[in-house]
């Protein structure tokens, strides 16, 4: 249990806020060591402990303003998926060494695939891939998306664990496993990540909010005015020659929580700012529907013709933007009524023509979902835009964790990404995942950079969800094979004493 807890803590340290990406590999390795030789029930408990030690600190931001209960409930729910994976690990570790490591990695992909989709559309936070934006393994996203990156991390960690379990009995096999792990990590170094394209001058507006927390937009007009003011200031700087002229301007999610189609004063403020800067502007706004529900929208605002095409967020966040089964969950916590009006989902792919660019829009948590971003690229987007609002999470690591997702999406799709937040961290990102410029938290700032527009599809775009499906199927097949083989199977098994293996690893590290 102690080793599993340590593995979870190390995995959390791999993610933004600490950014020690190699610890993701070590976390996997320690979990595998702790699982070896267990029953499936023991493996499930080990996996659950790992999940809690990993997710409780990772998801701290989810309870910073709403309290401990939602944070703990989310962490426990997500840890159950790791318990299911943990139940399978002792079984597949009976297989021959390289096959066992492959099974661990493939099952990890399957666990993430399930967690990303269930319940209520899933919660992809904490995928191994999202810790690897600065790692050579991150480049694998261009070949097989986030699932292939997760597979690479888990495979490397499992190979290290297998080597430690075998080192006393078969030195050659152990060394081979470690060399293979090194080759997996190094494979990303030879993946080409092109960055050229038609140059586009982009400006992102981070207007900030009066205060952090759930009431960040209590002064809705103030938030709108902040973004309009910075846009007009940018226009003045351009006119005075103090700043280059942008070709497009991007506002974040919730820049206008006043519906500009229903409130004339909000429309006038946006019109004035966009006319001042004189270029198409993407405005994040909350719209009121006739049925009383809300729409989280991105609106293309032209300096001459005003509001035009728009995108409606397809994946509203359960318990954040709408309450599923409200009557049931109200019995558990009255805090569900903090979401007084539900957001309705959109249905159209988030691809919009914004002047010279065809932007693929993802609003806030949508950047975590593979298909929602991929759809925009396949629809012709040559620039990705992530509009987000991190005010409800204060000064936690949520903002940088989300930014890491945008960086991985840049690599995955070979597209520059404009990640624009109301309060930060905002950034303009090159197609190879490099951050060209970024902001701080809760500061009004204007971002500018020249980003390349790219239309070529990556291998990941062409393959779509097939790598994830194939790896998941592979993991399930190997699980069935291991279950049928049993402990009496011929061949080399990994039923070594995990305590000896962990002790050996500790002594090796000490030396």
C-alpha cells in the first residue's frame, strides 16, 4: 500500500504545477511492482490506493471554492477506474516479460478510454499523456494522438518494472527491458514536428475579472468592459505604432456573460471594441435560449457587419454547467443549485471562418476530449483556439494543467494553438507544442504572436480513434489470455516477490 501511495504521488508530480515528466514513468513502474504476485482483489486495492494518492492532489482545484465533498467524491469516483485496472495487473504480469509490459500499457489506454467517456460523458483529467508536453514521448501524439502517448509512458514504466522483477533471475532479459524502455522514450525524438505555414498575426485578450471564485462574474458588465478596454487600448497602440496590427483578435470564454443578442448595451460595447481594432474578433459569450437554458458560445464578430457565425459548446461540464439527475443529487448536496440554469449542448463541429483563418474552437474542458478537437481539424481548421475561463479555480494548478492539454493538441494535430483565458494562464503555442508567449494569473494582458496556419493532416488525424480502439482491444485480448493461462502456464512468469523487487529498486537508486 505504501509503494502504491508513493507511485500515485510521483505520478501527480509529473503533471503541471511541478512538471517532472519522468516521474510519470517511475509512478507506473512502482505501481506494477506493487501489483506483482497479488490476487486480483489485492491488485484492485493497490490500484485504488494509487488512484487516490494521484488524483486527490491533482484535482485539488475542483474543491477550492465548493468545498471538500465534491473534490473527494470526484477523486474517489475516478480512483475506481484505477482499481479496475489494478485488478487486471496481477493477471497480465503472469505473461512473458515483454508481453506483460505491453498488456499493462494497452490496458492503461483502455482504462483511460473508459474514464474519458463515463459517466455523463467522462472526465479525461489526469491522462498520462497530459503530463508529457515537454517529454520526447509527447511527440508520439502526432502519430497516434493522446492514447499513443499514454501507451508510450505506461509501456516504458512497465518495462522498467519488469526488468526489476527479472534482474536476479535473468540479467540479459532485464537489461533488454531497460534498453527497450529507453528506445520507447527516444522514439519521440525522431518524429518530425513541422512548424511552417502561412503567417497570421494573432492577438489574445486576457481582460481578467473583479475577483476569483464562483462569483467571478457577479459584475458581468465589468468583465465585458475589461476585455473591451484592453481591445481598445491595443487599437490605440497599433495606431500610435507601439504595437503591430493583428489580423484576428481572440476573446476568452465568458468574456461577455451578457447576451449581446438580447442586451443592447452589451452589443454596443462589443461593437465599439471590435470596430476600434478593425479586424474579425472571436467573442466568448453566454446566450439565453428561448427555453430558459443557456448556451456557451463563440461568436465571430466582424468590425463592419457585427455578429455572424457562432459555435455552441458541445460538451457542457456536468455539475459545472448543468446538473444531471438534479433531484437525486440535491438529496446529497444542496450545492447543486449553485448551477441555477443548465447549459444546453450544441451539435455542430466547432469550425468557424475568422477572417483569413479557419479556426477550430474548443471551449474550456473540451480541449481534454480527443474527438471534439479532432473534428475541427478534419473539418478544415488551420488554427486551433481554446477559449477558457479559469477564474472559478483561483490560483490553483488547474490553469497550467489545462494549458498542457493545449500544448499536446498542437503536437497531435500539427496546428498552432491560441489558448486564451479570462484570467490566465493564456498562451500562444507553436505547432510543435512550444509556448511562444504566455501570461500570468489574474492580470489584464494582451498576447501577440505570429502563428502559422497549417492545413496538412497528421497521421494521428488520419487514424482518428483507431489507435485507442486497437490498443484497448489488444489489452483485453492479453487479459483474457493471461486469465486462461493461469499460474501453471509454461514460460517465464513475473510472480517474483514484489517486496524484493522494490527493495532492489531502492538499493539501485541509492547507489
